[in-house]
C-alpha cells in the first residue's frame, strides 16, 4: 500500500493570515517499508507575510531562501495533490490540528481565483483519508511524548534537521513503520483515522489545573478553557480515567 507522508513549514500558526513556506511529501510503500518518491520545495506566496526572525530560528528558513528558491504555490500544490491522489491516504503529525486545516485554507484561496480553481476542484474530488500520527498510532503507555523529535529518540534514532519539512516527514514515517509493519497494525491505525475528532474541556479549578495539564490538556487563552483534542472512540476511557469532570465539545483546531 502507498501512503503519503506530509509536512508543512509556515510563516506562523494562523490558518487565515499565514502561508505555507515549505512542503515535504513522501510516498511510502508499506510493503517495502521505504520511500518510493520524495518531493520537497520551498513555496513563495505573493500575498504572504514575510519570514520573521522567530520562524528562521525555528526552521532555518529565511526570506532570502524563499526569494531565491521558492516556487509558485499553484505549481507546488498541483504536484502535491497528484501525489495524494496516487496514495489516497495522507499521514501528518498533528495533521488534524495543523497540516490539514492549513491545506484546506490554501485550497480556499485557490478556489477564489479562476486560474487556480481547478486545483481545488481536483482536490475535492479525491477521497483522501487523513491519518494523524499524534492521535492514530497506538504508542505504548511508556511513551507519553508526542513531540516528533522526542518520538524519534524513543524509537532509537535522531532527526538531523528538525522542523525542515521532508526530514520531519521521513522521521514520522520511520516511527509509524514500527506500528504498521503488520496488516493488523496498519488496519488499527486506519480504523482510528476514520473516527471523528472531538474536543474535551477539563472542568478543573485553579488548584487542579496541573492534573489536566499532566493528561495533555492545553490552556486555550481565548476562551479560558483547558482542552484536549481526542478521537471520539477514546472519549469514554478519558472520562473514566482522568480523575476530573470533562465536557464534550465539537472539535475545533
């Protein structure tokens, strides 16, 4: 089976205001357990914000690099969508919370311009299953981290260029391979990917906030809530085991 590993580097975290600056995409053969096609490119948007010093410190990508080597978004995304159509399954680390909504935001921008609307229509016609390696991989209880660089170390190797797209994709796929090397393991990951996302709000007071934080809940300052995104089939177990009351809410990245 072919799956497409995907990672975006961006100018920031806003799906509306920021832009994708680098695409890393790897077609991975689950039977051969190795990559069969690799695509990586910098992307330069005419309407995007400039690269900040903070983003350069995180990724190493500079505005000068984008100006010199960045390709037009339409060309980059046509290639990416063709690879996604070949695989039918897209894998991204924290894809539900970041890469997928960032991709969908770019598709909306393409749809507003006649010259690029065909990219959106072609992508919409593809039936693609998104797998999130933060959510859909059955990591053992001994591995509590979900940071990709730490997951690599937990699985016995290092990512030499963290926060560069294609290296993050290859790191993610190597970690994932440990769990999908058997048909049963692959089926379990895909079944989890088919389940909807939900958001849980921890009902805790100030003194108990560390209990929520320890279970992966994050403070959402805009709404003053401790929230955790989870697959729906894990919600009952989380309610049972967390040790505090939770409220089920619709999923919002």
